[in-house]
C-alpha cells in the first residue's frame, strides 16, 4: 500500500501544471504602465491586452502588451541553447535587414528585444516566455531608439510583476 501511495505522489508531482506567469490579467497593470511614461500618457486595459500611448512624449510612442501562450518549443530551445540569440537575430534580419536583437533580463523567464526600422519610424518588440506563457510588448515610435526605450520602460515597470518569482 505504501508503494502505491509513493507511486501516486510521484506521478502527481510530474503531472502538476507549469507555473507560468504570476499575473494573467493585465487590467491591474494599467496605472503602472501609464506612470512609466508620465505626463499625458493614456492606458487602455483588457485582461489579455494593455495599450499605452503618449502623443505628447518625445517620439510619440504607442505600446501594445499582449498575454498569450507559446508552446511550440521555442522557450525550451532558447533555454537549452539549441536556439541562440544570434540565431534569433538571424531570423529577424531575414524579415528586416535593419533588425537588431538583444537578450532581456526577466527573472525566471527568457526574453529578448528586437529593434527595427519601419519606413521612417521605428519599432521594438520584446518577447518574454515562461512555462508556455507569452508576453509580447510591441512599440511603435518616431524612431527605433524611442521604440526601444518604450519597451524598456514597460519591461522595468510591469514585467517583474507579470513574470513573478
């Protein structure tokens, strides 16, 4: 009987669901996201999406945060080193020759930021993965630097709370 209990405990611990992000509803992040830009910035929140705009800010950034899932193995390939950040940047450069990619420190999650030109303006996208949960932060602004700064501001302001410990 004891053997059966031990076996069931072992199987149950293996079947436990992944932790993923600590937060699965972005509505509570609206004020922190808006405060990251200050001034006349505005935030519109839904459970899986948060949009922050600041027309009065330099470069007029507009940022879209979205929660989702990505279970295609990308996270594990990046964690294990099978897919390097250089390889990810290579994929990005194929789509846009101006693209540059850097890693993003996000606690127990894995993440990166790609920065690229969009015509005469700029864009930046952060991808953050933890146990199949996906947070994407996509910014558009007058130039690449402003778009990257917008993503970095939100990464510092809200990502630690979303990702958790």
